[in-house]
C-alpha cells in the first residue's frame, strides 16, 4: 500500500487548523503521514496542533519562508510515495486520499491528480457552488489560461514529479533543493504547475468529485487583486526565461484569462469599479475570449457592470438568484460526471 505524505503549512490559522487536521485524520485511506510545517506562526496554531495525539503526525518548525517555503520543507522531509498538500484553512472530504491514490495507481502516466472543490465560508458552511475545471486532456495552454488545478489543496502528486523539476539555490545561507519557488510569495502554485507541464512528460488529470473544501475569506482588500496580478506577471517572466516561444504564442490569451479571473475576484470583494477595469483589460488583450468562453465571459461582464451601477440591495438580490441557478446547474453536472 502506497504511503501518502500530507503537507500542511501553518501560519496564522488558529481559527481553522483544528478542523483541517481533523479532516486529514478522518481519511478513509489510512497509510499517510501528516507533516505540519510551522512557518514561524505567531498565534496559537501550533499549540492547537500539539493537542492531537496520533503517531502519523510530525510537527516541523522553520523560520518564516512563506507558503512555498513551507511546502518545500514538507517535501524535503516527506517519506511518502505520493505528496498531498492542504492549506491550513481548507478541508478535505473523508475519501479524498483514497480516491486520488486509486486514480494514480490506475493511471500510471498521471503525475498530478486533482479534484474539484466546493466553496465554504469562514465558518465552514457550504456556499453551494464549486470549482468545476476541465478534468482530462489538459494541455499547457489550458494551464496558462485557466489553471484547472484551481487551488493548492486540490492536488495529490507523485514524488517522481518533484524529483524531475527540483533545482538548487542558496536563498537562506545554504544550498538546498527547491520544488516550489520560495521567491514567490503568491502564485507559487501556478509557477510550479507550469514547470511540471513544460519540463516533464507527466499528465495532469482531475477526478469529478468535489473532494476539497476551499474556504473563501471575506477579509481581503481590493489591493490584493493587484498583488495577485503582479505575482502572475512575475511567473510569466520566469516561464519566458526557459520557454520563450510558448509564452510568445500564448501570453496575450493567458493575460486575458487572468484579467477575467481577477475581475471575478474584484466582484467577490464588492469592488465594481475595479472589476469593470479589469474586464476591459481582458478584452483589450484577447477579445476572442468572448468566442472561446462566451457564457463565463458575459456573466463576468454583467456582474461587474451591475455591481458598479446598481444599488447594493438590488445587486445582491440579482446575485442571489444567479447563485441559486449556478448551484443547481453545478450539482446536476457533478452527479452526471460521477455516474459516467
């Protein structure tokens, strides 16, 4: 039976970490180790983790290196055949690891197995909507434009994949192997997925169940949208350094899809003016996005303008109706895909 190393970076998540750890310990697949990486957290997160008594848990302390640095520490210490990542505020369904191990065992060329995700709010209640990415036939342009893996708590990855993309750097006084790039404090997931897709022959494939519960925090600021954009641009520049032809071909479409994603993020943050501006940038970079994904693009356009122009009360009523429709359609699709 293959062993899974579950890597949970911990920094400032005392409100959530107990439930996160519980969701790992409740897995139906029991051959795992749980590596809790204390990224010099200043709250009581690690004190809470110490309350769990289970021989599979190891707590590893480090000076603060950020999310990428904590994951790298986990990888360096991992003993498993497969590596799974779970952010300290997200949750897993009990059958998460069992489903992914079966997928990887059955599909030998799949290097990254990911799941769909269900959104939950700050107190863990389901929002009724899901991340519903493309699951099979994923190409490098798909990753550049849409990131079907969706979030860092969704994938389970073969150890061999990381062995193929590791690189040596001296960032902290000693030469170490790196897998995620510690120099990125945001978009580190995307940068890593790009490198895997471009530099290896491994396939990336998803399974239809929503096995990750992805927490939506409402305390973000609109400025975070532009920080995300800046980090994404840095990822593109790094990728250009080793795949210039690919980036030259796909940069404009990829930037358009990123602007559309950030417009939706701005809508979530209730910043209609910023959402409209970002949507305009999406069309400016690659207007064909209207033809490639008309429904999603037009819905983003409508939401941005309605948020910007309408009174809040009326907008929230319309948003509620739209979310109910989305919830119904997504649940129907989930059932259909799981019965195929």
